[in-house]
C-alpha cells in the first residue's frame, strides 16, 4: 500500500501540537498518533534524565515524543537517507537538535558501536520492517551489547500476526497491545509490570 508523505504531530509535552513530516516511500509506516498516544499512556511519566534509542527511526516521531516529554537525549538510527533527512527536518522544526544524535547506519552496526561506547538506554523503541524476521536478531544484539539499563524498557512495534514469546534472551514481555494489524510489545529485564500497563493483554 502506498503511504506517501503524511503529517504527524507531537502529542504532548514541551513541543505539543508541532506537526511532523513522514518520509516518502512504500516501506515507511509512521506510528499513528492514536497508537503513539496509547503507548505513552502505558509508559506513564517519562524519566527526565532518560536516554532514548529510536531504531529504524523513520520520521523520528516516537523519539521526538520522548524528548518533548522530558527525555534528556535521543539517538536516532536509520539506514535510509530519505528518513535521515526527514528526521533532520523534524528536529529543526521542533528545535530539538541539541538533544539529539542522528546516524545513518545499519541498525546492527549502530548497536555494536553504541555497545563499544558503553551506552545504556532507559527506553529503546524499534519499528523494523514487517515480515523480515529482524526482531529476534535485534533483541539479541541489544542484549549482547548491554544497551538496555536494568530498569529500562524496550518497545517493539510489529505486525499483529507475530506473537513474541514471553521470555526472549534476557528479556521478559510485560505488556502487549493490539491495534488492528499493528501490535506494540513491551519488554524489560524483569517481570515488573509497567506502571500504567496492568497485566499482559492481547487487545486494547
């Protein structure tokens, strides 16, 4: 399905209401505003000193939302030049450049680089291309490179037909929400439930 160029918005925080561009192309699926709003309602208050990693960033909409809600810094990773340019445009528009680092790179290479720098993140968001069998490999690489803080959370946007196991490597599934053909899965290093997430659920 052709998606073309769309407009998103910042849902809440210091940049609330700012419009964001989404990259042009067939492979880009910007996280819809209603899903993004639900995602952040589940997470609750965002840690003010938090570091965020936005993998397969696309428009950068989710990472920008974290920054708008108080995160200290976000690293945006995408291998598409079109996406990198769009992220740059959106960061300029929201004046969040100083709190951002944007890298055009393969996600696996980027994870290794960040691991060698001993980077640890409070929040890691990933929205890889659907039906490419990338999620398990990315999660394995995140664990091997120790990118997630002990109290951190990984948020995965994926196709609803894919049901992730309750335990994957050093991670545990603590919540899951379905939005039609998209699902958001939350994982952390413990079985601690999310503050606003309740028990694991297969539907919103």
